[in-house]
C-alpha cells in the first residue's frame, strides 16, 4: 500500500470514502438528528427540574424589578424610557397619517376651486342663474303636487260661515 494524498491512508480507502457523498450526508444527518434529540432531552429535563425552573422564574422576576427600577431612576432624572419613546413614536406616526389625510383633502379642495374659478365671471354667473332656475322649477312642481292650484273647492267649503263667539 502506497501512501497517498489522504495522509498516509491507502489510496483505495481515500477514493472509496470520497466516491459516495450520499453516505457522508446520511452520516451527517444521523449525527445531526442524534444531537438534536440529545439537546431536546436535556432541555426537557432542565425545564422539568424544579430547581432550574425556580431559578429561571427568579431571574425573570429580577429582570422585571430591574426594568422598573431603571424606569423609575430615568424618570427621576427626567430621561424618557424606551416605553416613553415608543409611545411618542406611535403618536407621531398617528399625527403624521392625520396630517397626510388633511393635506390630501386640501389638495382635492384646491383642485375643485381651480375648476370652479377656471371660467370667467360671466360664465359663473350664468351657471348660477341656470341652477336657480332649476331649483325654482323643482319648487313649483313640488307646490303643484302638494296643493294643486286648479282643484275645485269642495261644496262644503264653498260657503263657510263664520260666527262671532
């Protein structure tokens, strides 16, 4: 056996291990799967352990107390906390959206005013007069439908007598 490029191993062995990459993948997959299973078992045992579970709970409580103390200290120095900055940021976004809505409404109003003022004063006056005539016709038709002018007066209402009381 001659030493080859595989660091003293026979050439046949090195060629055999490099020839089948699927075996390497399956080996790596198998080792990876076994490692994941082992880590999962360790994590389950740690979570089930009351000492570890209590330590985690105490650490989380300490973290909460530290955050409250930090916020109180920052408030004493009049320094905004991360929650304060987040609140201001949300409020600023809300105001920005409202402002954009107002700007859009103003743009639409400007467009309408530009369309109305595009004509000459005589054209606008003629349009107003035409609209007033339409309204007068509509009112006349409404009056006729409510109280017709040429309807006969009922006989009982022809000669009403009014007496002084």
